């Protein structure tokens, strides 16, 4: 069982958030590093050199880390934080999700458009359903979360469209396997940065993995 009282489901690597002090799987955190110039940089790909500083992927938590001087404490050195750090994280995560969905599409494991997505859902081929945050609620309500799968509403229609090579898209579905688990991880992080529905994170309607 983790520090937060949650049962461990697998052997996922865990890290401690410098704000909440909770130990949780890396999938729910964003890595930051202190650059040689003394600036804090988000490392959403987790590839930059240096000691990682981990913060829960939540806009309010990241902003608290920035305003309370917690990055300096985590780095054990003076650290300068950009004023728009949370925006930089959100932008980087959105770009990453769009890029990953595009790769899944190119592999033939993703479709967009109401009828195609509905067909995949009916056939049980869809494991992840994406619906644009600015799409019609009435239209989105006609589709459903894949059984044993995930739903995300953290992308705009322009971003979802970009992932599928068009101007805009409201509905998109991903099949299982391949890069889909990575899409789920990054989309869940992005959902924590984009709070909707009265302050609740636009994450998923189902917490199961695809």
C-alpha cells in the first residue's frame, strides 16, 4: 500500500510530490529539472539530465510549488521559476497527447468522426474515447465509454482535429495496444491541468486502463 493509502496495483515506479508529499505512480506526476542557468524546466518526456523534481499533474498544485518556493527546496539550490510555468506544462502535455494520437492514427489503430467512432464502440474495437471539450454535449452524449476502457475530454476540437489531420474533430477512438497506454498516461496528466465541469478535472469516466 502506498503512503496515500492506495493499494498498489503493479510495480509502477513511484515518486514523491514536493507539494502534497504523497508518494504515487510517476504516471500522475510531472517531472521538472533545474537547468544550468538556474531556471526550472518541465520535463514531460522525462529525458532531461539532472535530478528530477516531481509535482502532481494538477494546475493548482504546480502553481503552489511555484509560488511557495518549493522548487528551490526540492532542488536543494536556488531555483528561478517562470511566471507561466503551469501554462508551459499544459502546452507541452497537450502537444504530446496530440502527437501520440497522431502516431496511433498512422498505425491504423484510431478513427475519428461520429459514425466511425460509434461503429468501433459497437464492435468493441475502441478502448479509448476522446471527445472535444468544446463539442456539443448533446452530440457527445450519444456515445459511451468503451467497456473496460477510458474516456477523455481534455482536448479541444482543434487539437483533436490536428491529431487526425483535419481542421477539427469532436469524437475520436483508439484501439488497444501499441502506443495507446502512453496516450492514456499523458491524457490523464493533461486532464489534471485543464479543470472543467465546475472545477473537476476533465479526466475519464472510467478509471480502468486499456
